[in-house]
C-alpha cells in the first residue's frame, strides 16, 4: 500500500502522508514526458478506507523532478493561473509519481489540448462567446506567467468544458513539465514568447471563418 505524501509550499517541512490504494484506469497517450494514467484513489484514515476521487498519475525520473513540477504548479496557482492541483507524491516499484487533479472529473468535462484528436475537439461545440472568453483567459494567463518569469508553450494549454449546458469553457495550464519553464531573470522576450504561444493556441481553436469574432487576435 503506497504512502501518499502531501508536498507543502516549503519543501521538506511538515510532510504529511496518508496510505491508500490506486485502481488503475485508462492510459493517457498524449504527451512526450513521463507516463500518465487515470486512476481512482482510496485512502485509509483511522483504519477506515474511503474513496478519494479520480486523478491523473504521472511518472517522473526521480523525486526532485516531481517536486519541481509541484513547485511550478503551486507558484502559478498562487498567482491566479488556472492549473490542476497536485494532490500527493508517492513512490511505486522504485519510481516517483505525482497524483494530479483529473480535469475531466471522471467524464463530467470535455478536456482538449493540441495533441488531441479532431473528434474530441468537435465534442467541445464552441461558439463565438467561447472564442472571446478563451482569448481573454489566454491573455490573462500570458500576462501572469510573464510577471513570474515563466514561459508557457502552446502545448501546455488545456480547454475544459463541462458537459452540462450553459457552463463556460475554461483554459488551464495543464501540461506542466517541459512546456512550462521558470526562467532565472526577467526578460521582455518571455512576454513576447508567451503571447505568441497563446496566439498559436487560439488560432488552432478558432476556425478561420470565425476569426472575425476575435478582433484582437494577434
């Protein structure tokens, strides 16, 4: 039974762990980094087992690689950038893993990124209001990430749209890893890069015939 360790903001202090079990689900084929898989988690507290939710299990080369991603997520989230939550760190068969929030909420939401299929994109059923909202969110993410000296590549963005009608589409920085980098010092080129990558993502999302619905696209 693995020990799930909560990674605090101040790494190395106040570590808390919970034992539990993972029920493995579908593997996630997209991405070029560590293996990813949907899992259902149960935890044991006071000798009682309870269901803890659906997550993404991401594999890392070692503990420090996992912690670096967790720290990036925490810093971005603290600045108001929408990211999935890092729930726990754990080790299994001598490998390092993070448990990260399942943005699909076990099928309640459609989730799409640039590596996904055309069919999954069509499931989003985006409209002109969605395009404007997505553009605004991308601009805010680009600005906040640049202020923190982060660069965010277009492959890091995820669209999340609840299947429930009338619920707005949200943009998340969902693929942290190599697509999100913390730079050592401020540089105007970071903002330029982020704006270009956000525009690239938007141009992929918005059909050519609908570009007029997003007049400030640049």
